[in-house]
C-alpha cells in the first residue's frame, strides 16, 4: 500500500514538473526567446530594487506578500512613487513593446475631453493600436496634459505578451481570472488587483504569477 502511494506521488510530481516546463516553453515560444530573456531581467531588476531594498526577509515569497499587503492599502502609484526605479534600459527592448502600447498623438476634443492615439511598435512595423481618453472632468490643464500624455503607457492587448498569457491562462485560477478581467474589463485599480492576489493566494515561486504581478504594478507606475 505504501509503495503504491509513493509511486503515485512521484508520478504526480513528475507530471506537474513536465506540465510546468511545457507551459513555460509555450509561453517563451509565443513571446520570443529574446523578449522572454528581457522580461526575466525585468523581474530580477524589480525583485532587487523593490523587494530586497524594502523588505527584510529571507523568503522571497514573504517579500512579495508584504508588498501586496502594502499595495492593497496604498495602491501601486503611492507604493512605488518614492522608489528610484529606472526602466529606460527596458524601454529600449522589443519586450517592452510587446507588453506596452505607446501614445503617438494627443488632442483635446470639443467637449473638453482628452483623446490619445496608441501605437504598437511591432517587429513588423508600427501598427495603430486604437484610442483611449479621459473625460473632461479630469482635464484641468489641457495644454500640459496633452504633453504629459505623450509619455503614458498602456497594456498592449495585441502584443505577444498577452497572446502568450492566453496560451497558459488555464494553469490556475489566478492566471485565468487575471486574463479574463484584462480582456473584458480592461484596466483594474491596483488595490483591487492586489486584493485579488490576496484572495487567491497564488504561489510566488510560479514563473507566470511573478510576471503578471510585476507587469501590472509597473503598468500603473509608468502610465
């Protein structure tokens, strides 16, 4: 009986490891080897510059948990605004373009609202990626806001990053819920996002969970 139990346990572990390796391989194939490597560098940079510098713990998972708890209370913008984060070297990579859309032009509409045109700097050239905007009630200084908006970033729903996530979205409930909300609801308040993580309690040693969390926080930071 014990022998059978251990054989079954080993088989399940082997299947889980094989499944995880295939999922990571599929993700990297869609995102691209160079883009995947640059995304890993971004994850390492975030862990060293934010987690290691702000949280005293020998456990990386605990550092993520502490950060999420702070994010749930303060929101990503307040949480990261005093961090000396420099994403310039990552903005020069194609990986950044696969994750984020850039603003190409801005204008004020007749009703006083702001509109921005988005582009996708794909490997096959610059593509129109739709429009976004702000209602008139958020436009206090139109001339200044039009200039400021040129530096905004938006999650690129046509890029290889979201396509790669689609391939692995059924790996667990957290990834599935995140992908579903990003493709149907769109932008999420960072506190609601962090509340979702606290509720689902995902494994932060997971390759995909790390990337989703860091990209979402950086997205709030750069936009």
